[in-house]
C-alpha cells in the first residue's frame, strides 16, 4: 500500500516538474567533448573526427544550458546532409529530437522522432522518447485547459460580483 501511495505522489510530482527519462549532461562533459573535437581536428582520421563530433553533439543536446542545446541543434542540422548511412541519420535525427524536446519545441521534436522511427521502427530509445514527448504535449494541454478554465472562472466571478453590487 505504501509503495502505491509513493508511486502516486511520484507521478504527481513528475506531472508538475516534467520528470522524464532523458539524461542530463554537465558542463565538464561538454567541455571534455569540445576538447576532443579540437584535438581530432589536428589531423585525425575522418571517422574519428565524426565520432568526436557526434559525442560532442550528444553532450550539447543533453546539457542543462539552453545555449549548449541550441548549439547542438545547429551542429546536427548542419551535418544532416553529410550522413552517409541510415544508422548515422537515425542517430542525428534522434539527437535533434532530444535537442528540440529540451528547448521546448515539442511538435518539431515529435516530427523528428517520427522520421527516426521510419528508419528504425523498433528502436526502443526512440520509442521511449516519442512516448515522453507525447506525455509532455498532453500534460501541457491539460495545464493550458486548467489555466483557461481558471481565467474564465475569475472573469465570470468578477462579472457576477459587479452585477450583485449594482443590484
């Protein structure tokens, strides 16, 4: 019984705080990945450069800093045309979807994760992200309806109070 009550309160907390399963990345990791890219640029193979850039992009879109997320989105969008394999395209689309999710553009995030799932329909990570996005969109809709209903209630209450004073 206690476990059920705990889960209930956790789910309420997640509803209001936006709890999700997408990992965060701290600034030390972002800095380390940025150094890796700079070192790889000094003459490493193209494969190593590409690998370092993907790690750096991952770190950026998982960062808590909005400017890092925007930078990651820009890097990934710029590199989409150079994707040589479906696997590479899938990874970039997934990371872009995470970036847009983190920046609050849920419709764009859902669109990108859908493209990702066209390439790999059974990819559990992308399916989980899609579910997270859809839950966030639903939650935001419910909160929006609640705010609108409250505003209408306050307005109607104010009108009723004004009419009661006149009468």
